[in-house]
């Protein structure tokens, strides 16, 4: 089930500046989370699954 996340306009613009051509915001966020998980940041900060 999909859930909507409301973003501030300036944050949405920041995300858009970093997305690759044709990449959706959802794809960008998914990749960002994968990088954080791979680098272990969630584990160190207490956000592990």
C-alpha cells in the first residue's frame, strides 16, 4: 500500500536537483536509503530494522 509523504517545497527542489534524468523522487529516496543502510549509518544512529 502506497503512502503519501508531504515535502516542503525547498526540500522537493533539493531532491529534484540531485535526481538523474528520468528518475522519480521515489526512486531517488529508495536509492538514498540503500546507501545509508549499506554505509551502516542507520545502525550507528539506532535506526536499524
